């Protein structure tokens, strides 16, 4: 039986990722600045002009990377998903034997980090959903969903290859259920985060673990 860490394979796999050009210092500055502005002003009130003024970059430099504010926000969400994938990979590399606990804990931690008030992910997600009647935004949200689904399928397959998750589990179906659950958590966080009985990290960890066993 393989150690789960030996089954990680190519780090990026076939996943669609932010390309090397976009990982330049200027692009990272744009992402970080936009995140900070959203924390300060919210998604609707943050403008490209704000980003230009705060970064000191020209309008042309901004448009070199993105076509507009909505695309930039979508790329922030994708970068958050990639960071979560990196954390999963690190957890897998630290796992001895066929044990899914540590990788699943890393996923749970990532889910709750992205729904925390200190993180802009949920604000962006909610804002973009409100713009989903615009074809470009709808396509971008579908792209993000497909990206996240492919990533979740890969996580499950890594566990199956290591013997930590039963081979009988349908990876695509389980990944779809996982996304349905996490999208629901995002909405709950917006509507009733502090409601009595709101799910905690341990609740989510146990749910994910049970659903894969």
C-alpha cells in the first residue's frame, strides 16, 4: 500500500492555473492591492482607478493582465484555490501511510479561511454571483467552478491511489458533492454566520471524512 505522499504526482497535474506571466511581481502587486482595497471599500466601490492610484501602475499595465475589475476578482478567487491546493499538497507530503486525516484537515482549514471576514474570498464570490447575469461573469464563474471541481477530483484520486480513500468512491460524484457543500457554506456565511447551530471546523472535517469512507 502506497504512502499518500508518493501518489501526489505532478504538483499542478492537468489543472488550469494562473500562468507564469501573471505571476510577475507587478501582477502580484495588483492582486494584493485589490484585496486590500476590497477589505477597505468593498467590491462594488473598488474601481480600477483606485487600483491604478494605489499600485502606481499605468492603466495600460493593468489592462496587460486583465480586461476589467470582474476578471481581476475572478483571478483572486482562482489564486486562493491554488493556494488551497498547495496546502493540500504539503499536507500529503507530510502524511505517513494511507491516512486521509491531515490532507482533509488542510482542506477544512482552507474552506474556513476563505469564509472568514478577514479574507476577501467570500465578498468577491458573493459580488460575482450578483453579476452572474452578465455573460462574461457567468463564463468566468463556470470556469472557476470547473477548475475547483477538477482540483477536488484530483484530491480524491490522490487519496485513492494511496489507499486512504476506497477505490469504490466515485471521484467525480464525490467532488461534485463537496463543491455543493462548500458553496452552501459560503452562502450560509453571508446570511447566518453567527446563527445558533452554525457549522464549525470539526463538523465540516467529520462530514468530509465520513463522505469519503
